[in-house]
C-alpha cells in the first residue's frame, strides 16, 4: 500500500512540475509579446508626430501662398485701375485734339471771310504746334499704356503660376523637373534626394523612380528641407530583381499612393560595395546602427536626413 501511495505521489509531483514548466514558458512568451507591442506603439507614435508636423508645415505654406495670391490680385486690380485712368486721359486728350481741329477749321473759315489771312495763319500755326505737342503726349501715353499692359500680363502669369503651385501643394503633388537619389538606406526602407522644397519637392507627394525611361519603383516623400528631401520606399513597388542605385532619376507621380505607409524595417544584410536593393532584407540587423537614439531594430525610423544612419553604400547628397 505504501508503494502505491509513493507511486501516486511521484506521479502528482511530476504533473505539478510539468504544469509549472509550461506556465513559466507561457509567462515568458507573454512578456516578450508585451515588449514587442510597446516597441510597435512607440514607433507608431513617432510616425504620428512626424505626420502632424508635416501637416502643420504644409498648412503654413498654403496660408502663405494664399496671402501672396491675394497680394498679387490686389496689384492686378491696382494696375487695371491705372490702365483705365490712362485710357480716360487718352480719350480726353483725343477729344481736345478733335476740338482743336474743329477750331482750326472754324478759324480758317473766319480768316477767309474777314480777309485777315496773316492773323489766321498765325493762329493756325499756334494751333498746329499745340496739335504736335498733343500728338507727342498721346504717343508717350500710348507707350506707357503698352508698358503697363505688358506688366499686367506678367503679373497675371506669375499669379497663375503661384495659384497652380498652391493647388499642387494642397493636393500633395511635387512640381520639380529634375531630381536624383543621393543616398539609399535599405535597412530602414527610405532614400534621400538631392532636391528639396526650393526645387518643388512637396511633403506627402508620390514620386516615381525612373531608369532608362521605365518606372522601377515608387517613393513617398516624408520630410523636405531647402535642398534635400527624404522619402520612404513604397512597399512592393520596386520591380522584382531591380536594385535601386544612387543617381537614379526621380519624377513626380500622377497617381498618388492609395494608402501610403512607412515600410517597417526588416533585418538587413551586411553592407557591401555593390548598390543597395530598395527593399531587400539583410541577414543581421546588428551590423548597422539604429536610426536615432531610442529606435528599435523593428521600428520605422524618422524620415529625415539628420536622423539617417551612416550606411556605407550612401553618398553625400548632391544638389541638382
């Protein structure tokens, strides 16, 4: 009987040990999952902060552009008023000239009637000199009117350009003509460009990477400075087997990204001398430093050139 109780006791102890071991593994897995969720939450909050900052900058630029458009429209109205005044002045002087012509005709008639040809000739001469002066004034006024009309046309053209660019900024569309990739950071899924808002790169716009007149991938602009910009590589947009290279041409895209998301970084290969592939995962994420002081390997980095890591394949940004 004692042997039976001993065996039962051993079985109960073994079961208790097994259950305790399983509970320990479950607790460790739960802790790991909690840490991963905390890192993901921090990365999401960082992206939200960057997006809010970008929105505020865009709204400020839009307000400034609207103020400039209003100023140009006021200048246009002022020039139109000036043109109208000049036209009225010309009409007035033309009426005076016509009146003088009528007076000359009357004086000629009177001179013929009274026989005072010399006196009438002197008056006609005086009136002729006045007519010449009026003609000179009219020519000057017409030249001034032509100049003001040309200035008005130039002002209207500048106003149209500013309105067009303001509308493109509101729609988050870039309007530059030439840009190149100046650095590539495949481990964190973004690149930097050698052009910025001075050239017409707009935050939040979609760009196309073009090589040999063929689109090989897409970018989403996340941060812009005066002469540089950084952009996330749109997930699954790079053609299979294609390697992004420094110097690849970038043009504005007519089709915005449906649902733009900053690509989550994946473990990356150790850097090599060959150009980095746009979204190719690497073997060991610990080979390169993390972007920013508190960023985790699986967190999306802040998409600014200052926060980018020093990747061996990256080149110094070039201005176009």
